[in-house]
C-alpha cells in the first residue's frame, strides 16, 4: 500500500459541484496493490496519524495533524501502482481490483478517524477534480508492505 501525503492549506474534490473540502491538513493519495493487506492499511494510517509534519512556534516541523486540529482529504489513487517500464502506456496490473482496493481504502480511512482526525473522501473509482493549495510544499511518500512501514 502506498500513500502520497501533501500538506495543504486547503483542498477540495469537485465533480460537477463541490463534494468535499478541508482546510489545513493533509491531502492523501491512497494506492492499494494486489499484495496490500489489512495490516498494511492499519500500519500506514497509524504512521500518518502520528507523523509530525507541521511547524511549531519556532518554525520546526514538530507537530502532528491532531496538534494543529487539521483534517484529511483522502483520495483513492490506483495510478500510484503504474508500471512504466515497457512502452509508453502505463500498466496497472499491480493495482488491486476494485473490491479489495475499496475495502482497504475504507479500513485505512477508518483507522485514521479512530485517532480523532476528521477524514473526508473523494469518489472511489471515478473521475474527479482535486484542487489543492500545497503548504510548504511538503510532500512525503509512505509505503507499507508485509505489515511494515518501509
């Protein structure tokens, strides 16, 4: 399982009309592979919930999302498992099939919520417009495999 975290001053998901939005927090792009497990989802959610990616009063990156009352906008993103080794068209065979991906995506978001974080979602498996205002910018890639954050 792979997550691209972007610290944002605000973010929103639009499909015809505004669907969900957050102020100050993380936009998470969440990819689930065929090899991803429930343990991967739980470990990544815990790691992200406890990560200190916000500045303290001295400007040092030392505060968690809970410390700053931030929110999360979580977007399912199967393209994080694109294989671009051959040809010019990416292959997505490493990405999990919809049923598995949806179950692990939902579990990941539920674990994040269990840490007292407001988690909003985009549309699963659908085209959408995601609008963000990066803060920093800070972008970090998290990955878990075999129940361990790597």
